[in-house]
C-alpha cells in the first residue's frame, strides 16, 4: 500500500528581499523536479504548498534547502509546516487582529531554543508600538504599521543569529495558505 500524501508548506526565508530574487514559476518547477506534487506558490515571499509522501520532515527540509542552494546560489533556510499546524498558529494569535493601525505577524521558529533569545528584547519594547507573545513554535508580534523594520524588535529579530532559525509571515498570508 502506498503512503498517503501530506500537504506541507515550505516557508523560505529571505527571498525576494535583499538581492535574492526568485521567480515563483522557477520555484514551483524546482519543487516539482524534487518529485513533489500539487505545487502552488502563494505571493512572492517564498510560500510553497506541496504534497509529499516523505514521512521524515528533516529529510524533506534538507532536500529542499540543498536544491534551492544549488539552483539559486544562496544559503537557503526553510521551515516546513503542515496545514493543521498553520491553522493552530492562526487560531493562537493573541492580539486584536481587527486593529487596522497594527500589523499582525507570526514569527515561525525552526528551533524552540531560539525563543529565549528573541524574547530578550521584550523589556525594551514600547507597548504602544509593538508587543510580543510566545506561542507553540511561534512568536506572535504586533507592531504599528510602518514601524516594522524600525521597531526595537524588528531590529533585534533581524540579527544574524536568528537568520537561519526564523521567518516571519503576516497573519493574512497564513490565512491565504490554508484557504
């Protein structure tokens, strides 16, 4: 009996920003070439939905990262989640998502151990500008629109030590992935 397929999302860190430009059609072709099926990219920020029969997520992650590095010539980092996990991230968002003056972010973590380092900036935040709350495999971040990159946490989370271990997505993007 053949293994059933699992629907996964690969979240690629740092593409189509900072000089790493990848066309979504090329990205989809790469995933199809790895044998994944029903491949679909969502937005141009490195979100790839695909089906796989592979059971070992670590192997899947390594295969994708190696293929991205070889094909596009950059050090690739990927976080893999299935659709139920993404739904839990969305449902766990602790802030008022309807506040139009704020951006609702979910920082996805490749390793839970990175959470303490990220949260070390929490005491320096101005709560009228940004707030953080830890979740399961995610750090929720609410920040005033237009302040994301300039904010205390925006600068802190952009440090090199977090680069390979995190990627941030807006809650609206996550909703598009599960719809």
